[in-house]
C-alpha cells in the first residue's frame, strides 16, 4: 500500500488559480459571506474543464465537504470561481 501525500491548505476570498500544479482536492470549507451563487472548480485555468460545482445560498452557514476516496484529480491546476463575498479554504495533496 502506498503512502498518501501530505495534505495542504490554501485560503482564498477571490476568483483565481489557488494551486498551480497537479493535485487532488480532498475537501473544502466555504462561507457565502451573504452572497448566493455557484462555486466552480476548474482544471486548466478560468476556461478549463469544470470538475466540481456547487451552489451557496445567502445564509451564513458554512459548507464543509470531504471528497470521497483519493479526492478529485486536477491534472493542470485548480482554478476556483467564487461569488462576490464568498470565502473558501481548500484541502489538497
């Protein structure tokens, strides 16, 4: 059995590339900040393939999600699109 990679974190409050290398997204924690909209994870920058998308409401409840198995493989990078006031902490490795 091979050893899993170390888990790292990154926090963002704006749309953009959050990890600049091949990696697996393991989990995330998201706060809406009061703005509703879609959180979109893309592989390959802002025009890349959507690998994960979910909707957040205007409330203030945090959204926590563990990705099953070894996580979602992003072959190029991890680009996240956030609604205006949303905040995201990403767990990857």
